[in-house]
């Protein structure tokens, strides 16, 4: 089904019906705006919650719940009864003062860290932006005779400085949106945490709904904002003459390739900020957590979040900077990068570019995802609410399952409506005649299957992660039971669990990649990534729910509220730990697919679309091994960074206990600010080396050793990082919930030898699940997006020997 060409496109039937562009834009704009409005609505509901605890507790379980006279929140039917004595013998004024002071300290600490981190991010955006302009602008491949199938990237000519400028704009906007997303998430988390604590005094339903709605603000604000800004950016850039199809000569076919190569800068900006959020936030939270646990729990024997522990405020701040701001930036980067990869790949299809609405199909997938996720949230808050301890995990799990189920038929209809009946992708040097029954022809239903593979693989990966990290199932209970023979066996069991938990997700990813590649080539892999991310709004909602409930429990402990309050917040938090693990599994799986789709876009840009990349070439295979080593190097840097920061934190906490013995009997107040300062300074200092490793590796490899060496580096790092990330995250999650399972009274309960062993395991697992594991997502994606954005510059600017070493003629 191939034929040689003299540079003109063959006459083919392009089956596109209706005004696809108008319909696509309508769906995208309506969905993105509704997503942001829904986030505002959730914020409005949270703002109606009074932060003043009730002063009367004479209700009984059979009576409808009444409203606090200071609250405008209306009780819903079916809610559980309030707690009998939440103040635990304290006066109303004392309790209220503690709640206000603790929540204010957490909020102030979070804002201080974010301000310090974003100052560094702003400087980075400026400096790296200059590099973006120089490298993209100097590529010299942007003449009017390009691009076409007979003129691959190595044959183009013409100045690229204007494209370098547009790439800079996209890069800066992507970075700023990522920072804004993190800020929104951080602010809503610290705003909601104390309200969740207070709502816990009024029953299970209201406590759960408060935390869930706080997560929804982040989930829908980020999804709507990211989609809205991206489509506006595309439309604005499209009006510029540099991207007009009329600019090119008659031999040019890929008239939108330059436009979407520039738009890829949006993903680069988002992923770059995510690197700082994930690594810096991860170091911050685990330095405080490890320091608080080792001295407070192990040495002093005081409970978690005890107000006497100097590191407890820093620990609660860390929950927000790592699992909220960091996760938000991470998933924003995944959305932006997978969309950009799909757009770049779609620009190599004459059939897809025949209607601009068809080119926007990747954004349509995300748009329908927002609409379906909005409907899904009402199940948790109105239809199947939490009424007791046994309901929490089930309600959260239903969110994942139902969103996947309703997205399936919706995305089938979208695929049929917005894609042509069949389409093909062109390879360099030879024009493919697109026949309906051709061997290299893709179809709308094939694209739909690709999306479904990603969507359902994401769900099953989440459920498998839940099985291996929730104490409701056998694996975590086995880890807890191993504590009877000490911390060593508990650590051995936990490591084994993490390695084993990677097996099924890897098979799911492999099956998804194979099916997607078989049906629609690399474009299918990008669609699979978008399918997995189509339920991003819900995934992020339940992920942010976790740190909110964790903070709520910490506030309840520090305010010395009643045991029943802590029981509610602990149960919500335990489910939050599981959902956080599910969120990490979801993020890792999507990162793997995103990285592979970006790799595919990079391969087509360097002219390897036809012949592929031969890993048996000496330089390619050598860098394949080097790439597989990079996740270990990166993890070593982040783990040691946590260790250095935690050691400083431990010494500070010990110093305070030694110099101020009144802290333990309550006559002296700990210096919380000093611990916050230690975590902030350590995280900002220690995130530099891992960040430099990720960003410089592809740039130096591309220029010094050539594009095929870089291809090996990317492939090796992807294969190694995805498995290491899954095992690290699940190992840490299992140790954490094994500790919580023991604290529920199993194997001796709190204070027992089993509990002490579990605390050691949890402490070892903290940097695995919250620093190194999640940050490997960024390593996979950021290296790939950097390679894509600078791909043409590598081809034209690499040292001559670099190309020759790769085994290919110059």
C-alpha cells in the first residue's frame, strides 16, 4: 500500500463529516469552564462549614442532625449522629484556641515553603527559558520548503528564531499554570483540613464530605484550567503567520507540525515545575516525618502528631507540599505532555489534519473526562454516602470504577464523532497511500480501543495497588504479622511485597502498549495515555483527599480532642493512605505511557519514523544501559537528601527535648518554627542535584553523542524507572498501613514491640513512597519532553562525531 511520490499528495478519500472544529471547540470550552465552575462550587460548600465546634452534644442517633448556630451548613438526610464528647473534657474556648492556632501554623508553614520554592522556580523559568530560545532557535530547519515526507528533519532549512520565541512563551505559560495549580491545591488543603476536623465532631458523613470536596476543588480546578489554557494557547498561536498552512510551498504536507512542536513547550514547562514540586516537596515532608517518628514515637514513646513533638507541625505541612502541590504539578505535567505528544504525532497524518477539529481530538478526550467525573462525584456526596468506618474505602473505590464505566461509552461516541473512518501516518521519505483496508491504516474504532486500554489499565492498576497497600487485604496483614519477629523481617516482607506488586501493572502496561501500537502506531500509545488520564479529575480528587484527612487527624491529636474524633480521622486517613497509593500507581502508569508517546514523537522528529531505532548499534545499546542506571542514581540522590535532612531534624528535636525538659510535661512549648525552617532549607538545597541530573542528561547526550544515543538513554530510563517507581511506592505504602493495622489493636497494638518494629519499617518506607518513587515519574517524562522539544536542535547541532558514533551516515 505504498507508492513513491514526487512531492505531491495522492488523491485520497478523507471521510470527515460535519463541522468538526466548531463541535470540538465547543466541547473543550464548555467542559473546561464547567470544571472550573464546579471547583468553585465545591469551595463554596466548604466555605459554609463553621470552624467552631458545637457547644451542645445532646443529640441521639435516631434524631436528624441539627445545625450549629454558628454554621450555615445544612444537614443532609441519612447523616450519622455527632460525637458525644469531642472536647475530651476541655473547655470550648481552649479547644477553639488550639484548633485556630494549629491550623494557622500549618497554613503559614505551607505558604512559606511554597513562596520560597516558587522564587527558585521563577528564576529557573527565566534561565531555562533563555536556553530554550537559543537551542530551538538555532536549529535552522524552519524554511518554507518544510516539512514534508521527502524532506525529513535533516533536510530542512531556514531560521527558527521565531519558533524559539513561541516555544519560550508556551514553556513559561506551562510553568506558570503548573505553579498556579500547586498553589490552588495547597491553599484548599490547608483551608479544608481544620474544617474536616471540626466536621468529624458532627459525624462520619460530614467529615468525609468536607475532605472529599476539598480534593474536588484541586482535581477539577487543575483539569479545567490546564485544558482551557492549552486550547487558548493553540488558537492564539494558530493565528500567527509562522504557523499558517499558506506559509509553506506546495510540496509541504505536514502543515501543523511546527505549531504542535512549539506547543510541546507547554508540557515542558509543566513538567519542569513538577520536578521541583515532587523532589523538593518530597524531601520536605519526609525529613519532617522521619525526624518526628524517630524521636517522638521510637525514643519518647509519644503518639503520632502529639503537640509535644517539635516536628509535628512541619510533618503536617509536608503532607501538603508533597502530596498536594507535588502531585498536582506531576499530573498536570502528564496531561500536558500526553496531549502535546498526541498533537505532534497527529500532525504527521494528512487525514487527521484535513479538519482541525480532528487534530484537537486529544483535548476532546480530556474534556469529556471532566464532564463524566463531575457526575461521578455526586455518588459519594449524595447517593452512596459514608455512614461509618466500613464505608470509606468502598465509596472511594466506587469513584474510580464508576468514572471508568461511564467514560467507556462516552469516549466511544466521541471517537466516532470526531475521528475519520480511517487515517494513516506518514513516514519520512515515502508517502503512504491511505486505503481503507491497508496494512498501515488506522481506524476510529482502533483509536477508541487504544483509549479504552489506557482507561481500564489505569483502573486495574489502581485496584491492584489498593490490594497490595490496604490493610483490608492479606499482603499488608502478612507484613504486619512479620513484625512479631522484629523490624528486619518486616522490612524483608515489605520489600518482597513491593517487587511482587509490580508484576501485574507491568503486564497491563505491556498489553496496553502492544495493542495501541498495533492499532494506531505511536499515536495510539499517546491516546492510551490520554485514556488513562481521562479520569484525572476524580483521580486527583481522591488523592488530595488523603493529605487533607491526614492533616485533620493531626489537628485532632494536637488539639487533644476525644478518642472518637481521632478514630474517625484515623479511619479516613487510613483510606487516604490507600487512595494516595492508588494515586501514585495511577500517576506512575500514566507517566510510563506519556513517556513512551513522547519518545515516539521524538523518534519521528529525528527522522527515525520509517526505519526505526536499532538498539544493536553500539552507541545506542551502550546508552540503553546508562539510561537504565539513571533511576538508581536519581533515587540515591533523593534518598540521601532525605537522610541528610532527617538527620538534621532528629538532632534539632533531640536538642529541644534535652534543653527544654518541660516540653514533655506540658509546661514548655516546642519551637515548631525551627523545625519548619530546617525542612524548608534542606529541601530547597537538596533538590538541585536530582533536578540537574534529569535535565542535563538528555541535553548533554543529544549534543555530545547524537540522537540515537539519546534514544537508547530514553528507552533504558523508561523501562527501569517504571518498575522501580511501582515497587518503591507500594513498599512504602504497605509499611505505612501495616503500622496503622497494628495501631488498631492487632499484634499488641500501640506501644508493643510489633508496633515499634512497624514504626521502623514505616520510617524506612517514607522516602520510598513519598520522595524517590513518585519523583521517578518526573524523570521518565521530563527527559522525554526535553528530548522532543530540542530534537531538531540535536540533529542539526550535535558534534559531528556524535552522529558517526551512533553508527549512522552523516
